[in-house]
C-alpha cells in the first residue's frame, strides 16, 4: 500500500486522497508555525531526542525515518502535543494514526523548506508562511496542486 493509499484510507477512502494530503500538509504547517518556524521546530525536535533524524531532513541526503511514537513523544515534550490532539479531533482520527502519517510527511516538509541544507532564520515578525508548503502535497501525493 502506498503512502497515498494509506492516507486516503486514514481519512475516509480513496476519494479523500487529495484532501488527506492537504490535511496532513496543513497539520505539518501548523506544527512549524506553532514552533516558531522551521528553525524553532528543528531545534525543539533536536532537543527532544530526534537530533540525528532532523539533521538528515535538513541536509541534502536522504531523510532518516522516525516512528509516529518517537515524533509524538518529541512533540509532546516540546509542548506541541496539543496541536496533534486538536488536529486529530478535527479530522476525526486517532492521534496515534495521525502521528504515524505525520512521521512520513514532516521529514519531507522540513526537507522541502530547507532545499540548500540550511535552516532558514525565523522571520522578524516570527510568523511562518504555510503557503511555503503549497507545492509539497503535489510532490508527495501526485496531486496537480
């Protein structure tokens, strides 16, 4: 089963595949935004046990995988567990299922936002432009986005 198929089944069947990808990208964007940008998220995940994996996501090589459980623990310890809980509630899925899918998407999101292997500095206003992830759903899920 492909990532796309599993996302579709997670969020309501094959007709939901495009929406599933967009929803996951949106949740990834929310995590990045709430952490204070890519720099904030990568720092927080590194401080909570995912240092080597996060470095691989930022770097130009292949992305080291993490499990949903590892990601969930790091996000919870970093104060972002509520974002996952809220998103799971809105999407009508189990938080563990959502974390499993986010563990597949978040490395690609960080990789997408660090194309030259460098974490961008947080903008002066502290905001994160979720639109920066707009093309990612198409790359990951084959959408025409």
